[in-house]
């Protein structure tokens, strides 16, 4: 095989493998964790450098890996530097399923690679880190891993595990209509689905308000009704609807009824202008849809009203399964879905259906999994609140739990992670030459607030071992340099045999 630079091999092989993974869903990755590992493990060939005719990595490749991993000078021939394996395995060994018989990295060798990178001033004044073998659960690397820091959006990993554990991966959120016959009152009852859509083109298989209008109108006409009083019920949730940090373009009011996340434009992710009252806006859109289907509404604009217990069911639509919502939340760092999933956790765990109850519910579920919760605080489900506190230890244990063969219900925590250089919040990262070796190999949840930068996810390392990692920083002088530093750390884990 002719020699090629590692970056050239990476560009062709890594992108081919990762693209096939990324394209397995419409807007989010839906393949299983093992399939992801198998697809990406094949790209180890691209990240460990050129090979000679016998299938061994060339000396120049070893030197390139040593330079890339350590950020320093040329360390010479194969095996002369801790953290660089003396010889690459043959293709069949590399392609073994993550967690097969290949040994995990050695602690000291991994530290030799990561310690210098973690000292980068661009990472700020407080840095914590953890790397865990997903197969054995052994922590292979840790730096103040138990310190609880502000996690930003990486807290969504905890929200995801809490929701999946409490409500179940197959749970679907229902939006329904009910009729109080004597009063001629139709109630649009919100179940807490922020992905309910009123758009003609359904963005990602979400429940459709148009479908609900179709079914409701047909049922009313069958009952001989063509005129009703329309109201709406948001009583499932309690407490303030406004996030503790106040109104912002990153999150609509947290209410049990909304369409398209309360967005007033055609976007389906990222910051956007939101409806002042998402529930009232959704109800008015429903009234318009009913009118188009021959059902007149009377009494002016729809008003809030709690459905009576004796109200008769008319129609309903349901969200995609919770596993799909988790995937979308993690891939796009969707704050609205995150807060909704935190509330669904509270509902399932029989806590109060507000911000405080959601935090207690998530904590309760994680405690049942015996995860490390020292110093943690769940002030919200999205990570927008700086009062949130989690540790790198917890983040890695959440990911390791999701990788356990005996917990298939948590697998969407892994499959929803963005793929470096391809999907979601990692699509525009890993562009620098120093960290580009992680393209297609690193899957991770990002977290960014002013002065806070975090990254937690999974890699299949150079020996085909599935590892989980978490890097957390505070006080970084600039977001771009801090993100690049985190990306470099993750790339180094992915490319390290470290025996």
C-alpha cells in the first residue's frame, strides 16, 4: 500500500465511515451503539498513519502520532514514547467490536499524552478530566474528576438518562383533545411535547397539530357538531414557565402546550424569536386548522381551561419515542426538548412538575443507578443555568451506563451524540490540523457558556477499545481556543493506543 499522510487517509476513510453513520437517520443518528463503534473502529487505520506491506505502521507514522498526541518534538522510533503503541494491529483486530479482547490503555501512558494538553492555558483556570473504559468501568485517567463544575449543556446527558430511566425509551408524549359535551367545550390538552408541529412539512417525524385537527374535526362531525368553544389545558406543568435565567432566544417558556418549540420562524434548532405565550399561540393555530376543516369556534380567542375529569376523549397524536427525542436533544443541544424531558422525568417520578421537581426527579433516577452525585445540582434540564453542578466523574459514568449491554433503554444517549466534523454541534469543529484527527472518531456532547467549556463523549481508540471521556473547564480566556483545546484532548484519546 503506498504511503499516505495520516491526514489524507483520515479525510477519505474517516469521512466515508462517519458519513454513513451520520446518514443513518433523517436529522439524527439512529443506529445502535455497537454498530456505531464498528463503523468508526474501521477508521482507526486512517488515524494511526500509513502502513507498510506487512501491515505494520511505518516509523514515520509512529513519529507523526507521537507529535500529534504530545504536541511536542519528534520522539523517534516506534515504542520509544509512552502513549504510542509499538505496532498497529492487523485489520481484523482493529475491526473487532468495541470492548472485545483488545486490552485497554495503560493509565500512565494515557497520562503522558493528556497531561501536557490539559495544561494548555487556553483551557482556563480550572480544568477537570476523566477517561473511563466503557467495558470494565475502570477509570483510566482522572484530574480532579470528582469536582463539581458548571457543566453547561453537558448536563443534558443527565437529563437524558433521568428521562429514559423514569419514563422509558418507548414512552411517547400525547397531545389530545377532549370534549365537555354539555358545555359544547373542546379542550386542547398539552402533554408536554415541544416538538409538536403545525407545519405542513413535518421536520423530523414529529406529532402533527394538523393531524390532530383532522382527527378532531372528523370526530366532531360524526357527533353532529360543527361549532364549539375552544379552550386549552396546560395544567400538567406547575410553577413558573419562565426559565430562572429569564426570557431568552435559546428557550421558549416551559409549558405543557406549544408547537414548533414556540418558534416564530421556520427554524427547527438554535436560537430564535419565540412566541410570548406559546400555549395561547398553539391553541389559536389549532382553531385556525379546525376552521379550515369545517369546525367553527365561538367566544373569541381560545382561553385557558382545565379539562374536567368527565370530559370525553376525542382524538390524540403522540410524539416520537423518548429515545428519538433524546437523540435530537443531544445532537442539536436542544434546550426546549431538554426542559420537556426533565418535566417528563418529574411526571414519571411523581415529583412536582416544575423546575425544582424536575431537578429532584433527575437526581432520584441517577441515584437509583448508583452514579456519583457528590456536589451535583440540577437547577434545570438544559444547562442554561450556571447553578447547575456536575463532575467529570458523573458525566463519564452516565456514558458508561448507556454503553452497558444490560441497559439497552439508555442506548440513545450514545447514538444521539454529535459526530465530530459531521453532525449537530460538532459539525463545524475539529477543523484545525492539530485536532482534525478526531473527525468521525469522536462523538461528544458539547457545553458552552461564557467562560465555561465542556466536552463529554465516546471514542473507539487506536486499539479498538470503547472509551468514554469528560473534560470540563472554567475561566477560559476565549471560547474558540478553549473548544480547540477540548477537541484536541478528545482526538488524542481516540488516536492513543497508550500501552
